[in-house]
C-alpha cells in the first residue's frame, strides 16, 4: 500500500514538470489511479486486521477454559494467546513463536508444523501423533484463516496421564522435566516458589544432576533456600521432582510444613523416623514397598537390615549432619527379603524436635541385574581359567601318558616294572577325566552326542549305582513305558546321573530311598523358572528324588555354581553339580532343583525329545575298517610347540613306519614347505600356538599343496578355535590327551579313506 501511494505522488510531481499537456494529463491520471488503489488496499487490510482480531478473540474464547494445553497463533506462527494449561507447562509464551516453544520436545519443529499446516489446508483441521524420547504427544490444529490458527497439545504418555490425574495432589511444589532437563510442567506450588520464567533445571538449582532424597540449593523468588527433593522416573524418560518438607529446619519456609497426612498420596516412599529409630509415620508408597500395614510401634530395624552396623549409629550421624545425604543400600526383612531399598536420610523439624525423613527407592530390579552380571562375569572368568588350565594340563598329560605307552611297548606283564607303568597310565587317565570335569561346568568339553534311550542307559548304570549308594540305601527306578529318546553324550550323561545319585546318598547320611523317575512331558506354553525359559514342546523329564536333609534357602540359588557345596570341609569339591549343570546345558537341556530343609531334594532334568529323521531312521551299514598296519608309508609334517608332546608324537609315528618332519611353530613349517621338491602326505598340527595358529598356516599351505591331508590336535574342544574363516574341509580333529593308538589310527584313516581336500 505504501509503495502505491508513493508512486502516485511521484506521478503528480512529474506531471507538474511536463510542458506538453498530453503528457501532463497522462501522468496526472496515472498518479490518481495509484493513490485511489492504495486507499482501497489500505482499507481492505484494515478490514482484514479487524477480521483476524475477531477470529483470534473467538479462538481465545474457545480454548480459555480448555483443561489441556492450547495456543492461538497468527499466520507467521507467533503465539498471540496461551491458555492456563500452556502457561502451566511452558511458562509465559505470548510473543514467542510456536516452533520455538515446541523445540524442547521436537528435533525439527519448523518442518513438523509446516507439514501439519499444509495438510490441514486454509480452513481445515489436522491431527498428528508424535512419539519422541520425551513421550507420546498428539498435536492438533484448527485453521480459522490465514491469520488465525488454534493449536492443542495432548500428552498421551503414561506419566502425562498420571500428571493430569494428580494435577495438584498435595501442596508440595512439583515440577516435571524431560530427559534433557527441560521444563515440561509445574504446579501452582512450584510456580509460587520460583516463578514461571525459567526453562531448564540449570535456571533453578545450584548443582546438577539431581538425586532423590538429597538436599540442593534452589534459587526462588524469595532468594536461595535449601530443599530436599524426591524424584520419580516416568516410563517416557520424564521425571517428576517434588520439593519435600525435609529441608534443614533453619531454612524451611512455612509452605514446607504441612501435616504428614498431606503426603499420603505422594508417589514417593517416605518414612518419618525418630532419633532412636522408631517409625513415627509413613505414606502409602512406603508401606506397600515394605509390606507393612502400619508403622505404629515398629523400629526401622524391624523392616530393613542395617547398613553393616547398628541403625541407631547411622541415624545419630545423620542428625549430627555427618552422613545425612549418603545413601545406604539396605535389604528387606520378613516377607520382603528379596527387596533391596536405597535409603537417603534428611534431618527435619525444629531443634527441640529433630527427626529424620527417609526417602526410599526400590532398587530390587537393579540389584537383580547386578547379581546376574556379576554371576556371568564370574562364570566367564572361571571358564577362561579352566580352559587355560585344561590346555596346559592336557599337554602335560599327553606327554606323560604317551611316553608311558612307549615304555609299555617294550615291557610285557611279566616285567617287574610293568605294574608301575600301568599305575602311571591309569592315574594319567584319571587326571584327564578330572580335567574334563573342570571343563564341563564352563561347557567347553568335547561332546559326542548320540540317540539314547534313558531306560537302557539307567539299566546299564544300575549295577554301578547300587554299589555307589551302599547297602542301607535303596535305589528305585520308575520309567515311562513309552519313553521318548534324547540326543546326548552317553558318557557325560552317566556322569551327571552318578553325581546326582551320590549327592542324594550323602544327603541321606547313608540310609533311605533314592528314586529316579523318567517320563515324557509336553509343554503347551513356555515354562519360566529360575531366570530360565523352557520353550514349548516335547521333553523327557528325569527326576532324582531323595529323602535327605534338604538344601538351605540361602544356598539354593547358588547350588550350581562351582565350588559351592553343602558338605563339610574335605567331603566335597563343589564341582559335582556345576559339572552336571554344564553338561545338561551343553546338551540342550535344563536342570532345576526343589528342596525343603528336613524333607529332601528333587533334581529335575529336562531334555528335548529326539525324533530321528527319515534319512537317519535306517542305520547305515557299518563300514569295515582296515586293520592297523605295523608298518606304514608316508611323510608327516608334525607341528607342535610343546617339546614333550612333539617328541612323543614323532616317536609314535616313526614306530609305525612314517617319515616325520618336525617343526615347533607355524613359521618354521611354512619355511620347510618352501622347498617344492619336498613331498608331504599329511599335516599333523596343534591348533593353538604362538604366532600363527594351526588353521591359519594350514590354509596357506593348502594353496600350494591342495592334496595334503590334515589332522588338527588340541587341548581345547573342536569348536573353540572357530576363527570365522572358511573351515578346512576334510580335516580330522584329535583331542588331547591322545593315546599312541589314537594318533596312528587317525593318521592312517586320513591317508587311506578321505578324498582329495578342497579349499574355500
């Protein structure tokens, strides 16, 4: 409009200076038209402004009494009016752009608002649900023209509904903040305390972060004051912060002294405690947490275990200001023994009537997760230790048993040293079995699973089990006549059953009955028990039931941990049940225990039932094995970093007639293979060695010698050296400790029976 008016005036000025009447008349008419047009435009704009003002007044009347959050904006997004709900949540926002106000909730508010307006159209409406880290919100707009829009913001999150339900449940000041500390909502009490003109926690409190039950400096309208906070966490990462009446007496303003009944519905567990530990009062949340009906006549020590020292000493320190804000993690008593509570003490009251306000926080779930993490870390550490020890022991046992076998080759049973050599050999085998037991609980032993009928397995074991339990203990077997098969390592499963039966015998002190029950079980739904989930399906259940003294509850949860035992010192190693646990878990099964002191214990084993496939239903005809020759031909490259093991293996192979080339590391082996004229028939190599491991150097060697056979030997199980690289096809695996016959048999079978190797 202004531009048109200026242009019209310029036309009149130019017309005056024109000497030609026609030009004068033309400029004058043009100037008049521009001035009249400017007048019409100005009048129209004035009418638009009046219309927009009337629309905004109408919009203001619509949302003034709305209980939610509402804004009225103009065509540029400037907030012209905010109702009480908007002020309560965002403070004074008039004159601020809506995108700026919503910036605390949305990452890119300008784009979101522009898209909503475009979808609504000039006179339409649009609703948009927005899910952010701060919660679930619904943003609605009603377009009342280009210069007037009404916006509503609805909080659909759980904490938002709770805040609306408890808008002002007590007279305590309450503030709701988002995950970054931005202010979302405050009640009248908090607004009277600090005023509405702040946006984040940094604007109000002296130090961050805030913790429930602790005292902080608050910058209020009346100056700085010390207050105690109670904080509840929302499921949408919001926090409700309450200012409690537990501030130091000298700094407590009058508004912090309501009666204790005022905090009955406060969603924070609180206790009022006398200096001698007697509970003076509590709110509903605290009573529910501690599972008590009333606090009258109770002492704090009646509901919570002390912090490792007398509770009264702790309270005295808190009243003296020495340990008031140091949180203690206490354990519940009575029916709440599984509950862990974080307790923070704050002094309150006048000097003549000092008492303590305790802010409680349920940390049971946190403690449970912490215990699981510690347990997993402990089992992992013990498993790594067991694996390393087993590897070293297996090397030693291989050397001992191997050289013992070499000596036995030169002695017959009539020699005077023969019995001594047999004793050495038998005890070496016992040591190897003990190493396997050490590996079992960490699930790192080598299993050889096969289809088993537990009725046959237990029948074969009956004679041995009867000898183990003795004459005063009776062993009763109860089988399902249609018992399904399972797939497991028979030798390891026998060890599990023997461990459980021997433990049952010891628990009954040599007299009583042990029942072993087997039956089929079908789970329609997953079974959740002892932090384990058993999927639905068909299982074979094995129960070992005794009539012994039972297992105390404090040891029941740790009964499968290594080195935990209920026996007296010297009567058990604590490895039996942990070994059984490892074998069962590695076999794909589950093991549980039920026990009552003085009644007995029941160990339940669940194994998935095994149904052979059609291809495996008909067993393949046995392949006739060729007898071991006393003389053999072939060149063996033996790679082993342990000198005693290498010496035994080389001598054993040479006794069979093989030509043996030795190397103490992978690098030395590859250096030997650089000689292209050197013929090698088979590689026999350790897996774990300094420098390059066995699979790595073998892959390199097979690139030039693809027809060479391979035998890997290791003290670790076969799947322990999976390095993520393509496997060496056709390679055989020989676990340590191995015998002379096992070594020579494996080498001969590889040379005679396998097709040419391929590399991937």
